[in-house]
C-alpha cells in the first residue's frame, strides 16, 4: 500500500487492516482538547488492557466480538456483526477510575472512545435494537442513523453515534456546527469522524469551515481515516458507488447536544420527509 501524505491537521490517516493500532487521536491533535480515540485490530484470542483514569470510556465494536473484563464488571461475546455496515452497534460504557481488558472472541475491530468526566456513572452494556435505526434527510441527503449515546442523560462526557451514508449521497447535511456555548440554541462540542468504506477503495469528501472562513478546509477521507472537527460548520459527501460509514465521537465542557445550521443552507431541509436532522 502506497503511503499517502496527510495534507491537513484535521485529517488523521489510518493504517491498513491488520495493523494492530489502526488509528489514534489524542488531545492536542488538530486543536482537539478533550477526545481520546483509538481503533485496534485484534486477532482472535489477542488482548489489550487499559485504564480509564479521569475519563469515561466507551468500547465500540466496529466488527467482530469481544470479551470485556473490568474493575466495574465483565461481559462475554459482546458484538458479533461482520462489518460496520451490517447490523447494530454494541458497546461497553466504563466510568472513570477503573481498569479493563478486552479480549477478541473473533477477529475484532474495536474503537476506544474517551473524554474527561467528573461524574461516575455505572458501567453497562449498550446494545440498541435494530428498530432504533432510522433514516435522516431526504433524496441525495438521505442516510441511516444508529445512536449509541446521544441523549443528554446517557453519559457525562461523550456523545456517540454511527451514520451510514448511501453511495453518492451527502451526510451531516445541511452543514451545521456546535462550537459555541449559547444554550439552548447551541452547545460547545468538538467532534471526530472515523470512516469506513465499502468497497474499501471508497472515499468521502468532508468540508470544515467557519463563518468568517478563518478555517475552510476540504479533505478526502479514505477507509480507516479520521477527520477532526474542533470547530466550525461541517458536511461530507460519499463518492458514487461506495457506501460510507462513520462513527461520530463528540465531547464538550457541558454534556448537552445542540447545534445550529449554516443559515445559507438551512432552507434545504424545509421540505424533507424526515423531520429529524443533524449528524
């Protein structure tokens, strides 16, 4: 595989499947302040250990299945979907101040998502039913949404959701932002997108920009890449012929999710069949 340079601080290139640690993001990368994020590939029987420290941590099964043993509980055979396009997400929520060990029950791709938290909420299995998946948008902006932690009272630091975008469609559309503490209109949240493509040669374009254009970048995200959104409006589009999946991870100083749309483009959703519009 030819190494591709990362032209932007907002684009974190992923390593090929089977690389062990596929991608990593830490506070300080691309102006991010709160989110820590890793994706690991583990062969069946392989393990990884970690400490939650001052963060709440969520282990999201992207594909495969895992056993989790932690200081706050244990769970067997978590997950099971063959890829992120096939089936619902399953995750384990872990509070601050604990330890954990993940063992792959089958070839496993797991996303480890964390952000600083001052609250201690109970560890738990998160397994949304298939009936919770829903469509958002309309026409060439239709996509499928699988919420993991998106309610204000679901956690104290993290918001998590999965989005599957149809080939050639737009997502995170119309462009929206959540970078200003202006409740109840908008909350301050940084965000990242972890991309997968089917077939794997696929790609997506993502634009991140502020109203004054002091930030205005468009990047090309390939299978396994991460795009960082520290601030600004953001929107993405899937290449024709390719299904695009992304895992959204958000965190901010307050655990409230409110956003505002770019006023130049908000009109687009006025006549959509689906009333819920965001990621």
